[in-house]
C-alpha cells in the first residue's frame, strides 16, 4: 500500500525545519518565475528586429533560446554539488540577481557574441531555479500545502507564457527590442527585494553523494517516473511546437484569430494550474495517468476537425489546460517520492524535461515537414499514451 505523503520519512523533518508557513516567500518566488519565463521566451516575438540590429540571420538569433536550454541542462545537473552547503535563500537571491544582469547584457549587447552571453546567463538561472523549486516549496509550507505552492509557482509560469510573446511584440514596436528586454530588469529587481524580505533562511540539507543526481535512477520508482515525465513532455512538444503552422495551413486562420487562439491556450493553462491541486489531493497518480490519455485523444481529434476553427480552438484550449497542469503534478511527485532529495531530484527532472522538449520538437519537425501534420499529431498521441503507461508503471512500482 502506498505510504501517505504526510507519513513519509523526512516530511516531519521538513515541517520541523519550517514550522511557520511562508506564503509571502511563495508569491515572491512566483514573481521570479514570471520574470524568468518572460525572459526565456521574449526572443520568440522579437527575432526579426533583433537579427537585423545584431546583423545576423533570424536562425542565429534563435540560437539564443537553444543556448539557454543547454545551459539550463548543465546547471540543473550540477548546481546541487556546486552550491554545497550554501544557504538556499542566498543562492536564490544570487540567481535572481543574475537574471537582472542577463536582461541588462542582452538589452545593451553591442554584438551577437555578447547577446549570446546574456542568453547563456538566463539558462543558468532557469536550471538553478527550477532545480530548487520543489525543495524550496517543501521548506516554505507544510507538506499538505506543497502541491498548492507548486501550482502557484506554475501559475506565474502560465501567466508569463500568456503575455510574454504579445507583450514583447508590443513593447518592441514602441520602444524597440532592447527596451523590451530592459523592462524585465525592474521586475527582476522587485522579485529580488521581495524574496530578500519574505524568504526565511533555508539551510541546505544534503544527503550523501547528493552531487551525483544520476544515483537517483538506481531506484526503480524514480527511473520510471523520470521516464514517464520525459515521455510526457516529448509527446507534448511533438505537437505543440508546430501549432502555429497547423493553424495557418490547415485551419487557415488569420493573424488576429491565431492570436486569440494562442491567448485562449495560455488562459486555459492558467486555469489548469489553479484547479489541478484539488485533483492531486484526491489522487496524484490517477491525475498523472489521465492527463496524457486525454491529451492523446485531443491530438487525434485535431486531425479530422482541423479545418473547423471553432472545434480546433476548443480542443487546443483543453490541451493548454491539461498541458500546463501536468508539470504541477510532476513537481508534486518529486516532493512525495524524494522528500530528502528533492533538490537533486529537481535538478534531474529539469534536465530530463529540457532534453525531452528538444527531442520532441526535433521529431515533430521531421514528421511535420516529411509526412504532414497528421503524422506528427499521431506520433504525439502515441508518445503521450506511452507516457500514461509509464506513469501507471511508476504508481505500481511505488505501491510495491
């Protein structure tokens, strides 16, 4: 029988370490998430003017997103060992300061190499911050409230996803792309001050050999769970990376309708992060099992209904709700399965997710170009169903 979260070894220790609930710290970190995600994806809507100003192709400018992802993987795998016994509040403040520095470097970049340095810095922040998110939530609130805290974190993620691209495009048209990046600096500074005031001291709690995150894969439950999580994100991005060309070439939507559909996906995702906590309380694994099955159904449904704009908008809205809710479940799984190793587990999960997104986007692109959207959408459904099966295997492994 599965051991309830509150009864797991180490949870009482976490609650004892933080007997006071620090919701102010949770919301301060949520603002940091918002600024972080906005910083990460701001180039998406500004590639053309950036490329022209830096005198490179749009493809080279787009590598600024790739390098941030690569640095996020490297940082997530090494930050626990590099940080050692450093107070995690100090580390979070350092990462937030680095985010502000990244915005300044990009905004003031006189050339392409300097721009890439700024983007590399934001990758370090992404990997470091998300690696510690679950472990920090466990120190800020009681164990029963950890899923809610993680949902609030991801609410900042969803909100940034909703507004980052259109806001970046709007600001870029008014004050230029450099000004758009410059606007992120004061947000990062506010997040720094808020975290400094609201976060308690968070002493590092390192287990033996915590620097080697791959040791966690020796545990069958962890290995299966990481495979399930990675497969889920891979299946998601086989399809979602190519939603825009699908909408333009199959649904034949104009620019304004495209923007409305994308906004609807983002808003639905924000709703998903607010309601998923209730489902996680009643059944963590049941939620993780059902979400990819529902998303696979949506992926297959988009094929026959692709020419019906109304149906596509509804289906993609449901996709956004489910896809944004799922990460809350997986971060809650980290807190449940690895109560004493949440930081190392978080680092490993960040690396798995980043690699899965890259692989899913690559597979989806090859299928989309070579065999059409039907092939990529069917592949997405197949991978998502595999994710559901691996999630079920994870639950079986943990229960035994």
